[in-house]
C-alpha cells in the first residue's frame, strides 16, 4: 500500500503470530472484553507501552472487521515500570571493536563503527553507499580552540525486510531521519582503508541475519550483559552526546528523532543525571560567588558541623 513501509506487513504477521497466543484460536464471537484485557496485561509484562499499543491497534482493527462488539475504549494499557537503561562501560567499545576486527569480516567491524560513533540505526547502516561518506576531511576548531579533522555521513535511506523476506530500500523512518552526521575522520579513514574499491556502491554486503549471529558470539566472548543488544550501541553514542553537554534538540537532530520530546522519553535517565551534575556545579559556583561577595557568611558556613550543613 502506498505510504506504508515494506516492513509493515511482516510486522503485522509477527503480531498475529506472537502477540496474542491465547486469542488466535478462539472464535471472534467468543472473545470477551476480559479476554482482551488479560492478553494486553500479559503482553505488558515483557514489552513497552509503545509495542503493546501497536499490538492493540492491530487487534482492534481485525476484530472490528470481524464484527466483534468488544468495546476497546474500556481496555486499559497500564504503564510498565521503566527499566533503567544499560549504561555503557567506557571499556566496552574498545573490547567490541578489537574482537570484531580480529574475528570477523570487515563489514561487521564497519557496522560496529557506524553505530558506536555515528549513532546510526541498523537499517540506515545497511543502506549506506560509498557516496554517502566524506571523501575528504574537514578541519574543525572546537570552542576551546583545538583543531581536529572530521568527516560526514549522509543518511537519507534505510533497508528493511518486506513480506517476502527480501531487504528493500525505503526512505528514513521520519523526515528528521535525513541528516548529516559529523564523525571523527579517523573513523572515516578506517572505513575507506577497509573498503578502498567501494566507489558509489553499497558499503555493507553482510546479511543482517549474520550480523545478529556475529553480535551474539561477540557479546559472549567479551563478557557483555546478556540483555545488551547490538542496537544498544546506538545508545552508547547518544549517551556520549548527552554527557558532552548536547541539548535534547541537538541529540534529536543527530539521532534522527522526529522531536526532542522523543529523545527525552528514550534517554530520560541520562538527562536526569546530567541535570543533577549541572545542579551540583551551579551550587558549587554559587558557594564560591557568595564567598567572594560576603566572606563572613562563607566563613560562618564553613564553621557549621558537616551534618548540619548537609541538612540545610
């Protein structure tokens, strides 16, 4: 259907097969409001609100077309307690890249580079061509006056699996997905050294299914958490953006999110930690400033016992 992603129908097939195992064999006329609510509650045990709402939308459409009289407005999708995101150890990227480079083909190593250091979605990485990567470095001067070389990766498309299980090219997930991501020239140089003859052709030729297999083997070998997905490499990139002081709007632009509100929802724990750090720095700066303006007040504050200072 025009306007739909090629992965929409496989997504619906997956919902039909996996989301409501207790309902699929029941005649529609026999499915009650209580049956649907229980199915939704069961689904919420292991999945996000967004996933369950998508499942519920599909179920409602199917049952509406089948003449069901279940009142879906009475279905409650209770919010599941948000799981704290895995915070990447600073030692993981080097372990990941070293193992990938030493044990697998260049495509998998490049794939890890693209997600770790450019924050690309897997589907965006699959769609890259040699023409999407800078051919020459750009000299950049940061706010501290330091010089470094950077390149750019142009993101404008993605590759997803269609209903025939064939990977096909489509536009980015949202309009915001079309973007130029700045990246260290050393990363670009690594890619070009490994793919000297890529020209304007596809950058990665390794099948996505094999990437999943490689990741599972790598994660076991280097001792990563069992629930860490290769998609989480993208969150490592976002985490570094947040800790570098980037605003929610800047993170949204770089990550290809449609709005900063979505970035906030995804990375709320990081923003909260950032806010705590900023607040601590502001408090320390205020102490110094007050001490300069009113030395006596600062002296008195220093003479208060530590427990009282903490309480105040």
